[in-house]
C-alpha cells in the first residue's frame, strides 16, 4: 500500500472577472498519483499550474471538489475528530518563506513547544525543552537558540527552524512547498542536504514541490510535471532528464539557464526552445491538448483530441499524442 | 572623448550608507569596465552589493542615507559622480536606462502603459511623435496588438508582458547602456527564456551594452561576455565568462559553482547527481565584516594571512583577475 494515494483529484475555485461574472477556475483538474514510503516525489511546474493547491488539498487547507486522497489507506476527506488530529501529526508542511511561517512574537523554543503541547506529545516543561534542544540539534542549530526570536536569524537558519518545527511531531510525510527558492545559492545546498539526511535518518517521505528543475533533479527519486492543473509527464528523475517524453518537459529543460549548457552553447550554439505566449488562465477551456497553443511540436490532431496517457517505459508516462516519437 | 572603445569605466567605487562616522560599506572599492555593445554580468548572492553598484551608475542611490565616499564612474570619459543635476537628467534614461526585477512594482498602476512609455519618449526625444514611437517600441518588444494594448493598465497584463513594457520604456531613447537588475528572476522559466531572447536580439539590433545583475550563474553562462563575481561589496574575481566559470580561481567562485544544482549535460543527464558541497555559513552582514579577506571565515583554504590582511586583486596574463592569496 502506498503511503499517499491520490485519485482523480479536482480542486475548483470560483473566479470573478472584472465585470463581476463568475467562472470556474480549475486549479487541479483530475490528478492521480501515488507516493511510496521513503520516497521523495517531486512536483514541478510553472506558477499557476496547481502544484501548491495539491499540497494544500492534502492537508485540508482547501476543500476538495472531487476525487480521493488516501493516507495510509484512509480517506482523509472523511476523517473527523481525533483522527484528524492524528493525521495532522503525521503530515507536516515546510513553506517557502520561513519568516512568514514563524510567529515573530514567540521565542523559537516557545513556538516549537506549543506544537508539542497542543498534540500532548511531551508532558512537562523540562521534557519539552529537552525535546526542543534535540530538534534544534537535528537541524544543525545550537540548543541555546531556543531563547531567541525569529528576527534574529538569517534566511537559512529560519528555514532550519521551519524544518525543526515540522519534525517536532515525528511525521511520516512532509510536504515541502518551495523550501529553498527564497534562499541564496550557497545556503540552498545546505538546506537540501539537510533535508536529504533527515529523510534517511528518520525514514521520512517527501512531496517536494518546486519550480526549479535542477533542484528537483538533485532531490527527487521520481518527478511529476504539471501544466494547467494536470500531470503531463511522470518518470523516475534519471529517466525524465535523460529522455523527456512531453514537449512541455522538453521546453522547460531547455529554457532553464544552466552553467554547463550555457558554456557549451558558446561553442556549439544555443538549442534553447522558446515557447510562445503566456501560460493560459485556468479559467480558460482549451480544446484538445491544453498545451497545444504553446507547443513547438503541435500538429492538427492536438487541437481536436485530448491526448491519452501513454506509457513510454516502466513507470514513465506522458500525456501527449506523440510521446516517444521525438 | 571615447578611449579604446570603453563605454563605462568604474574605478574604486565606494557607495556607503548611514553616517560618515560609522558607515555601512555596501560597495567598497569596486572597479570594472564595460566595452561598447557587450554584456557584462555582475554576479553574487544577496547583500554582495551588486544592485547598489548598478544603482550608483546613474547616481540613483538616494542621499541620505546613501553617499558616494570615493571612486569614479566614467561614462564616455565623463565622471557621473561629478555631474550637475542637469547633465544627470540627460544621462538617465537617454544614455543609461534600467530594467528592474519586479515589473509589477516598477510600473505606475494608475496610468495606462502607453502613457508611461510615451512619458519617456517625450522627455528626451523632441524629434518623434510620442504615440507613434510608443506603438513602435511596443511592437519591437513583441507585445501583440500594440494599437489597443497602448490603452491597457499594468494590472491587465501578465508578468512577462509587464516586463516587456519595462523594456520598451528603457529602450525609448535607444540608450547605449542598459542595466538589467535581475530582469527575469520574478518570471517563470518559459517566460524568462522569451525575455532573454528578446534582450539579446535587441542588444544586437541597437548595439547597446548590457550590464546584467544576477545571482544565477546559469544565466551568466548563457549571456555574458565578461563576468565580475562580487562578495561583501567587492569584486573577488573577474574575467571572460568561459575562463571564470570553467576555471574559477577564487574559492568563493568555486564554492558557488559547486552549490548550483545542475541539469546534467546530455551524457550525464540520466545519472543521479552526486552530493553537493555548498559553502558553510552565510554571507556576512555589511556592518560586521571580518578584518582580512572577507571570505576567510567561510573559506576552505584559509590561512593565517587571510585573517590579518585583505588581499589585493591581481591579474594573470589572460586578463583573469582574482582577489586571493592562494588562488586555485
């Protein structure tokens, strides 16, 4: 049994345009995937593709319109009372902006202790501060920092605190939503390595949401690529970067500025694929393949028929009429 | 006035903040040169002084709190730091113009974009019809349907389109130097690719020099002829982009390169990437800089001399400069 199992998840919102007319905004439009225990699963896509909404739907921060989310075999939308609290212990989040997710008026120690108190995991003041010290040490900070306030820390340290807070409840699944995109490069690696180490030590699973393909390649075992609320390609990380089977993945990979690629293009010329236009709004209904108006491999069929899910090899699928043919 | 094709020469620029007694030295002795028509990148992490350097070029740092404590900025041989306000007004927008990171906050939300582009044209160019020129500029930067779009407000446009408007405004007077401060950081990768393509084709067409301010080494590898790596308000390494990025001499540059996750070139793309090293610690606060080499506390090759006295920047035969006692 997979740790997390999502089937045909749909999250729709009501959007209002300037003249006050409402329309349906399909943020997540029929997404299915599984996350195995001990896996780091990457979810990539550009802004507005619905990747954050999926994370929010899993923890119940946005209502699910349709579909099922199962955690350890249990349907989470059906959870009530005590079992909700237990679920929240087991699934924790790490956010992009660590400053926004720490209470500025609480010392670090008090902030982390509160979590322990609410969930009645550690009783007694001394035991709690011992646990806080242990958590701070686990994320590479000193135990004395417990008395300090969030503003006294740098961005990288704050993200470590965010991780310590998430670990406090001994979760089994962590949803990390752009955990390093607000950090400087030299600090980013420290946090990525910390997350990797913790995953091994504590037997964690991650749903790693990010827009940076290189970061996702470094972190994840398996990757889902999203476009306009749908998964367009899914593959093992090694496979996806070696043999992308969806034109969108192909274009993303070629558009990301990369040191090796940039230096190579100086002698061999640039092979960058530049997509036309902007990402359409999720309120638009695009006939056929949702990517066809921007696709560099578009054919007549793409605007007429919705492409089927095609298996390219074991565990690698792409939603494109021409998957595996380029 | 022009000498050896140098458009801009910055010599020992010091842009400080706060009181003269106890200043915060955001930029402390930065020197660099920009030839006509080339792209020069200033690269570094947040707080290294790259944006303050860029803003100083047209004296855009408000005073107080900022002040220029020394150095020269020679644009076409004339010192920007000694210019009268009137000369400055002629320089800004006409000779040097800027594109910033957040197009949404740089545009005025209550005016139509056409008006904002026309404003730049009217100010500096009496020879053309502002409206016609604005339409021409908008089509030049690839905005579809400029005759109608000229009446749009900024909020009616996407981030990529807003950045195109900003570029149109910056190019209104065909400047000889465009300073692009993280022009694509706020944009999605596919839009970023569009904007980069646009900037490089316009650069060729208009033969302007571009100073690209960025933290993204991939972007530098893609676009820049020359690169200046900055750390704690100083240039620590500079030279031709190929040399600096493929054979870095400063431990900081090496560390940065090791810290950037890679996509993997064709033959290694299917391999699992090896564990990256990163740089220990974080960028020092400009008010609490160490005494010797500013990178010494984070450096893996640090020796006693590094902690006592700051090294001078030195050059090898190929024009590759490095500020380190023990270059790699």
